[in-house]
C-alpha cells in the first residue's frame, strides 16, 4: 500500500518554541497558496485554544506536518503538508491515519481549492482531491467560506452538515484572528 516507505511514520505534538517549528514554518510558507495562508504566528496563537499542530517523522527525519482546529467533536484539518522529496512515498496516507488516531472520536473535515480557482496549478488541485478521496474522504459538494474565499469541503467518515463545518471554520477564524482588529 505505501510505496517506497521502509519505516512507519510517527508524530510529535508541536509546542511553541520547539525545534521543528522552523522546519514547519519553512514548509508552510513554500507549500500553500497565499490565499490559503494566515500569518504563521496566528496558528501558534491558537495552541491551547483549539489549535493543534503535529509534526511527522520517519525515524529522526522531519517529513511533514498537520495543523488542526477542534471545536466540540469537530476537527477542522486546516493544513497538511509533506516535504516535496517525501511526496509520493505513502507518508501522506500514513499521516491521515495518524490524524484519525490523534483525533479519535472526532468528526474530521477539511477544505481545498475549488477547481479553476486560480490559487494553484489545476494539476496540483486535482492531485490533492484524488489524495483525499483515496484516503477515505467524501467531497459532498458543499462550499465553505474561509478568510473571504470559497473552498470545497471534504470530510472523513460520517457526514457533517454545511452549518456545522462553517461554524467550526468561523470559530477557528475568530481564534486565529483574535486581537488583530
């Protein structure tokens, strides 16, 4: 199932000031379109207020990270990224399994660019969608608004209503934007 992966991925909970923050910040800056990013310090601001970040390792080698925001029993998977040299080796699928375990009992959803949005190369958007579908996600055709842009929603497992997802997104935004205005 996992191509070219000799060991199992493991994760570590990220705390403010830990060693891997610089690796995560670099990957975050290089991976996501500007329309999808918030200032990195805003993510750190959410720690202890619903925000969780985990880093992924193969042995001692950093390969990626995930950032999630939890509100009640809903977890919004905001960012998931693997280093470019780690892609296509099954790490992303293993990361999805670890996220499910980390947030056991929670309903998990995410957003991704709508086709033709212009944020990313259309081929990259299609590969992202295929990745999530291959890993058990459903694309229900519900658009969610986040930081003034519309995104396609996806969820793992049981259906999640548009209202529930939008409410969790708005809670995430209120925490990461706290004190800006």
